[in-house]
């Protein structure tokens, strides 16, 4: 799990005013990763990078209206696709 300090360092935030918001974004990003991969170990470096990428997107673009699905980001896909559990039909 990524700590609040790791999130703040990644986003270059040096205040405490939005700590609860950052933790909520972290939890949402972690759930999105789990949903995308079908469940995975969230301690692998690419998984952590994807979570940081999502947290940054949620934080920096929180007021943007978009119908774009978060995992359409090519970097996100490159980080997570090796961990994705594909359904066999």
C-alpha cells in the first residue's frame, strides 16, 4: 500500500489540507487496479506506479468532465497488462 507521504512526494504536495482527499484517491485507484487486473498483488513496482499515475490523474484533473475510462491511458495499460488475469471463453 502506498503511504500518504509517498503520494505527497509524487505529487509534490507539502501541505496537509488535502490528506483525506489523497487517501480517498489512493483507495479508488487501488480498487481500479484490482478491478482491471482481476485481483493482483499491489506491492509490485509497476502496480504501485499505476496507482500513483491514477492518483495523480484524479488529483490534477478532478474538475475535468470526461467520459474517458481511466485505464485507456497507454502507460496505465503498459504497467498493468502483464498482471491482468484474462478470462478464457
